[in-house]
C-alpha cells in the first residue's frame, strides 16, 4: 500500500507540472470589446480546435482530469 501511495504521489506531481505548463503556454484572450467579438466568432466556427491551441486545450483537460482522479484516489486510500 505504501508503494502505491508513492507512485500516486509521483503521478500527482507530474499532473501538476503538466497542468501548470499547459496553462502558462496558452495565449490569453484578447482584451477589449473587439477581442471578445472576435473570440466569440472563432469559437462559433471552430477555428480553435486545430493546431497548437487545440493541442494545449486537450493537454490541459487531460492534466486536470488526471490531477483530480489521482487526488481522489489518494484521499480514498489514506
């Protein structure tokens, strides 16, 4: 049980680092009214799903899911 806990804690640290890095690498939303209008049209027509931004979004989602699942498992085995 102690070995499993150590492995899960290592996975938690890796998930944290992946989550922090993927969030910091994402570009911020454009400021101002014109940025919010342009950002809305990009989401509406699905231009964000491909390329660098799409990959970062998927990595962020996977990192967040892994972080939450590992945290729940760590609490459950404690």
